[in-house]
C-alpha cells in the first residue's frame, strides 16, 4: 500500500505546502464509512511555554484537516468548507507525533456533522473536536453557466 504524504496526496502545490507547514506526515487509515486517521509531527517551532505545549491554533488545523479527510474518504468527489469548529482541550499537547482520528457523524444533502480526537502515541485522547461543514459537490457540466453571457439583440 502506498503511503499518502503531503506531496502525493494533492496535485495542488499550495495545498501540499499548507499540509507540510502544519506538520502533516501521512494519511494512516481511511474507511468509506467516513473515517480518517492522520498523523501529524508536532515540531518545536509549534510550541510555546518554553517549548512544551503545541499552540492551539495548529491543533485546530490538524483536527479540521483530519475531518476533511473523513469527508473525502466517504466521497472523494466532495469537498468541505468548515462552517463551525469547536475544540475541547483535555490535556496538554506536547511536541511529539500525534494522530487525529476523524469520523462523519451525519451526512446530509448539503451539510455534514463530524467529530475528531487527537491522540498521543499511547492512545490517550488529548483534544476532542466537533464540526459542521458545508458539502461542496461538483456541479454537473450542464449546470455550469458562462461567467459573462452574451446577449443577442433581437431584430
């Protein structure tokens, strides 16, 4: 099985750079039911409090990213735009490898509800997240209208 890293996960160079910037290591596991496990490397430059605690905004990015992978695991043609994201920080997140375990809770016509846990290497849950997202479905070719339609004058 091929390991999915930032460089081979996305054809978009800016997305690959973003994933590398936030410490994305690899997509560990996906399931078509809407499950994704993503490994992140917490680097020293992510930490405050004398280098002992990862900054909360980066943790939010990890969990948000893992939940997006859960959506793509369920339907690879669908994207997501986060509408709401809530995190509960249960324990300090240190500078060490972490895994975000995300899952789809409910899949609607245009909205999805998700949850994710950030766990350390011993499996202890450090942070819990819940999210609501807008499903971004591809538009059928016939439904795409030109940006500037030309009007033809009638004689």
